[in-house]
């Protein structure tokens, strides 16, 4: 997939969706919900995101440990970057704009979804994920975001000013942008531990329909290079 932007720009975009950035941002959102509104909103948000993140991890573990995927779709697991960006960014903007009118909140959610999809596109451009994996991540993230927006739409407005919410989120994004978190390595170790295999399944040999997991010495570095 070729898009006319410098490689460095795509790398910067994709870094926005990493767990190292979106994870803390999600926790900041939960904290503001608990402090400024009700604990039930914070709990609902974390439960939705946690369940979706669990699905992402399970899909990756199933492939890495047992080679479970869909060859005809080039699907080896849900994109974590796509999930996190399309779930967290719309909700973060929504929470910051809760005191605002409904039309502005809706516009903010739409902008967050578009930005999340753009992160997903970067994963395809950088060959970190296939189109099917990114589409699955974006769809799952959008479901999480829209489900939460529906739950919290009628939250009592006016308890929080948009400024401190936006400022705290901006600090997190700027401070943690580009900081590596070895989530793929952790998932690989879990998958190998559960499956009992010494070597992980990887896309290249799996697409070639080899029955056994490939040589760890040649393929594992490539597997670990792709972020979640």
C-alpha cells in the first residue's frame, strides 16, 4: 500500500496508537470520569476497553502459539494499534467535550474515529499488519468507543472544564510518544508458554502452509519487530 507521505511521518502516526501512549491515555480518561462524573462511567470504560484488548491478545496468542488464522484474508490477529487508537481517541475527545453541546461532542467523536483509522492505515503502509487485521481492529475499537459514548452521553455536564482534560491528555501523548513497549514480545512468550512450542508461528511460513513453526533464529526477530 503506497501513500504519498514520508516514512518518518507514517512512523510518527503509528507510534500514536501504541499501547505505551494509548494505555496511559485511557487511564487518564478513566481518572477524569471518576473524579468529575461517576465511578460507574470509569468502570464501564475500562471494562469495555479491557474486554476488547483481551480479544486482541487472544487472537495473537492463537496465531503465534498454534497458527490459528485465516489465510485467505491474510489474518493473523487483530491489530492492537488500530483497536487502541479507534477506541481511546474518540472517547478522550468525548470526555473533554462532555460539557459542550451534543453536536460538538458528536463531531469530536467522529474526528477521533477518523484519526484512529488513520493510525490503522499507517500499520498497513508500514507492513506491520494486513488490511483485514487493521479493519478488524478499527471495527472493534469503534464498537468500544460508540458503546461507551452511548452509555455516558447523558452524563451530567459542567463538572469538568475541557481545558484540564485536554491538557493532561496532551502531556501524556507528547511525553510517551515513541517510547517502546515490548507488548509483542510479551504476547509471544505467553503464546509459547501456553502452547508448549519452542518456536512461534509467523506470517511468512504460515502463508506458505508449512505445518511446523519456522526456525526461531531466522523468523523471530521479524515477528518481534512488528508492534502490537
